[in-house]
C-alpha cells in the first residue's frame, strides 16, 4: 500500500533533516508522527518514528550535568492558562496582543511580522492569563514546531481580519489546515471535551467600514460552531467581552481559602480545572491538608454560608473553602 505522504509530513521530515539540536529533532519527529497518514502502508514508518523519538528522549535524559537549552520557540506556561493566538498573515494578532497584555510585539501592516512566539499576560478580574502570539499559519510556510505549540496550549484564540473581503476563504483555509494536522477544535463553551482543543474566533479590525457586512457572512458560516466576537484593538470594541470568553475557554475555576475565624483573601485565588473537588483544592494548598482532611466548609452562590462538605464535593467558580483537618 502506498504511503501517500502529505506536504505537511514532508515539511516536518525536512525540518528534521535540518535540525541541529536534540530539542529541534524531537519537535520535528513529533510533528512527523502527528501528520503521517494513519493506515497499513505507513505502519513501519510510524514504528520507526516512535523508535527514534524514544531513543532521542533517552539520550537527552542521560546527558546529566550538561547545560539545558530550551528551543527558541519554547514558552513556559504561566498564569491561569496558556491561550495561543492563531491566524493567517496580517490578521491583527500582534495588535490584539499589545492591547490586551503588557507585551510590546512588533506591529506592522506587512505579513509575517511575527517570527517567534510572543507571550504576554492578560489580566482578567483577579487572575492573569497567558496569551501567546504565534507566527502566521499558512500552508507550506509554517514550521512544524508552531503546530506543536498549538497542541500543547490550553485553548486557541483564532484571529481573522474582518475588514478583509476574503476573510471567509482565509478562515476556512486556516481551519482546514489545522484539521489536516490533527488539531481538532471544539467550541470554547463545550462542557466536556474528550478529544480536541477548545477554541473561539475573534474577528479583528471591526472598526473598518466594510467589517460589519463581512462579519455577518463569517457568522453565517461559523457562528453556530465556534463562539464568534467582533473586536477592535484600535477602539477597544468588545475587548472586555473577549477577555471573559478567553477565561471561560480555559475551563477553570477560582477557589479561595480561609482559616477558621479569619477573613478570606480574594486577591489571590487558587486556579483549578473545572470539576475539581475539595480534596483537589486541598492538594494545591498543601499535601498535609489532603492527607489529613476531615471535611471542609464552603461559602458560595449555590449553597448556604458555611455548608459542610466532604472530600469529594465538586467546587464551583468563586467558592470559598475552609479546610478542617
């Protein structure tokens, strides 16, 4: 059976050949494994790639005492979650990042201004969310490591230019490419996600005269699938609403703790995954709390103040927890 290798796989293979560091080789191999067609004709190739990944990982781990160099594109996760800005060339990602965060990316009217990931911290109420502006996603141009960052993120903010009359075609091409590369997007509002990455769609440059008509076309085709919001980094239109949607896309909750008889400090919440329990919150505070926890008292909008709760009680956003050990 022929392998029928895709252009994305061949690009990742070429990236592997040109890689000069173990980290770059690993990133390329992982991209090769993600993009290779999955059928009987490629089973031996898949096994060989997995073998090379395993061997390279072991060799890297054996080099004790050697300086650890992270690849230039690596961004350590910070804050309540990491959300990557993904879009075609000149879609307004950098301008949006600059408006929402403390970052100062290069902003220009020509495409491919962003060449490496640009992180920034976006404040939302009493937490901060890490936004990462990525180089433009375009077929045959984007390097394999870029898609690895998308896969490793907590959520995806798709950014398209609604002042562009071809915005529908560009958005469709972007979504098609991500799907081909096994990056499956699901609505950011989805309650449960077994497979895929939560995503929402920001239509930038909404202040342009032609933007409203283009936005309606975009909403007709994609509005029933992904949360869609028209925004403007220039005027500030809907930026606060966008912050809230980005926070919701992380599927996290904020939990506050208090000592018995003491007031609660609501300036620094613990951030947990949605569905976390009292025991999970205790583990985040201190391992001894989790080991010795007898019960907790909960204050929140959906229960009476000081309600007693057991270790398996599921917490809600904004709950205040008082641990008893």
